[in-house]
């Protein structure tokens, strides 16, 4: 790998720009895509590898190529700078997520409680909408206060984020479903919300609940059967 | 950030500090290999390791090949878990097979 290729990979990483590294396995020749003029089959394979976030192999003109996608990190948007968030944030960072914490309550969302983390103090719907969750984003609401959680959930429901989770008991969630239905969201949309949030590991402490949430986010991202829930009885 | 990018950053830092460095990347797997294609292991001339290409079964053999590549500058494509007589052949307890590409960070 040349210093130029390494620098270009680092630059793409800093700019959160997806880039695929293509390596000819016979001699180590490398190209980055986008950014270089490649034969159509290689360019198409690079685009597909980035979209699927999966490495690929391709033989082109008798030469074996390895196609290695480098996507920006998955994102986790945590709404509610609460105790569980303090446990969840470092775990999510360790799992490779880029984390943002949203809470208009400045006493909660402080740099002391969340060192080094991007904190957003705007109202939760504006904040989540501005963060523009995409198919590589997860949104988790933890405030346990409908005034803060509901607007964030409504913003998340209009996005194509891959995971939405909301803290609160089954009863709390039943009331939430009623409010969101009243607000005009379809049953199908509301069913995207994982609630009570997290895999059922009988978690008790804040770190245990954080672990169950992160496990469910990963399970959803990876398509694990564990992430699928039976629909709540009406 | 994905873990493979972390490994590149570590490799770059070692290189910037003046150490020869090689990077090994899993390029293909069959069966129950523990690390997917794209997983990286960086090796420095002094023997520092970052990242992984397996559950630990083949890192030693890969590090040896990496040191060769650091010296020669020639990349190598290693097969593991496939029965042949090559010197770096080691078994994978998991029963998987994989190919690892080793290149110098110039």
C-alpha cells in the first residue's frame, strides 16, 4: 500500500465519505473508487460492495481482485442524557458506532457526564431531523418522558434508520402507541419501534440495560432472529 | 469507525515513527472462519501486532510472512487450512479456510 492510497483512505474516513479499495492480488496494485477510472465490472463491484458493506472478490481479465469497502461508521443517536445513556455511549463507541446524544435539558447533557461526545441541546424532533438518520443509523429514546421521546420517535419514523428503540414498560409503550396512532402514524410504522427497548436478558442495572440495547441494535443490523419480535397484542 | 480502519491508523502511526510495517488482509473465507473478509492485521518490524485475521490460530504464521514482505517489498497471497506442503501451512482449529493478502506499507 502506497502512502498516497493510505492518505486517501484516511481522508475519506475523516470526511465520512464511503470509498472502496480495490487490490489486484497478483502484484498488489491498488485503486480507490470513486476516484479512479476503472473497467465497468470493477466499478460496479465497488459500488455494490459499498452498498452492501461487504467485501467481494472479482476476476477481471484473468486477474483476481479484492474489493474492500470502507464505509463511514454506523451512527447511534441517543435521545436522553440519562444514566443508561452514560453506560450505553461508551459501549457503542467500543462497538464502532459514531454516537450523538440529544437532550434539551442542559443539566443532563453535559460534557462532564459525556466526555468527548457530541451533545445536542435542541428540542428532540428538530435535533433528530437535523441529524438526518439514514439506513446506517439507529435511534434510541431513553428520556422516559413523552414530551421528549415522542417528538424524537416521530422524527425517526419519517427516516429510514435501521433501528428505533424506546425505553419504557409494555404499559408505557401501549400508551405511546396510542399517542403515535392519534398523531397519524400507521400501525406498520409504529411497529418499527423496539419497545421495551433491548433484548430480553432480564437486565437490571444501567450497564446491563445498555448491553441489552446495544445487543438488539447489533442483532437488528445483522439480521439475527433474536431481533424479531412478535407484534404486540392490540 | 470500523475496526479495520483502526488497524490502518495504527499501522500508519508505526510507519510514521520510522518502523517498517506490513498489512495482512483476509480476502476470502470458506466455512467457519472467525474473521470476515476485510479484517486486517498490521505487523511492525519490531513485532508489534494490531488487529486480527483469525481467532489467533494463524497470526504467528502471517506475522512471519509479513516480515518477509517488509524486507522484499513483494506482496504475498497466503492460503490457510488448505492441505498443501507450503512452509507457512498451519491448521485452523475451526475447520475454516481463508486467504490472506500481505503487503508492505511503503
